[in-house]
C-alpha cells in the first residue's frame, strides 16, 4: 500500500493531467490568469458581477471538448 502511495507522489504532471476528470481540468485551467476581454463576447457589457459563463469555466469546458 505504501508503495502505491509513493508511486502517486512521483507521478509526472502529464500523467496527473491525463487522469483528471473534466471538472478537475476546468479548475486547473481556471487558476491560470484568464483575460475575459480576449474570450468573452459579453465582456464589453460590464458583466463582471453578473457573468453567465461561470467566470470563464464555460469557455475552458468548451475548449476541452472541442474537436480539432
């Protein structure tokens, strides 16, 4: 059991990311500085207090699920 826990501690970032759920990935990317002015069509309307895009999480979710 201890060996398994030690292996998890040694996990590379890429491996950790591969095992994350969609929700975990959204939160991870949400921590990166996000400029609403570059992403949100509603930004010009002063939506800071009334964001309908889950404070940018919606754009991250859409990007994660987009096909290339």
